[in-house]
C-alpha cells in the first residue's frame, strides 16, 4: 500500500519485492518523489521486520516505483507486507 496524496503509480501496480523472504511482517518506507514522479530518496521509518537484508530489499523496490507527475515534489510512504507463500 502507499500514501502519496493526489498521485497514482504510473504502472497498474507498484513493483513488488522479488526474493525469498525469511520473515513475515511489514516494512514502511518513506519516499521522496520529484515533480516527474520519480523516487529520489527513501528510508525505513517503521514496520516490525528488523532484518537488514529485507529492509534493503524494500528500499531497492521503493526506488523502482514511478508515480504520475505532480505540481511539486512530495513525501509519502509505501508499506510492504511480506507473507510466506503457501503451496
């Protein structure tokens, strides 16, 4: 999920982390988005996963996100929810 007032992802959905997860839970990433909709900076601001490799995965995925254009740069959040896959 994401919170970025007045903007939507350029693609149908935001990119999802692609990897084998070693924990379940959430990671909240603060994003800075320029007028063109590109993520220019990101940082971990919350969640219940402290694993550094999973946090890095969330940061890398947030960096790939693209949003629609806006009149000014904005700050928002993306929450990633990690769940084990069931067969």
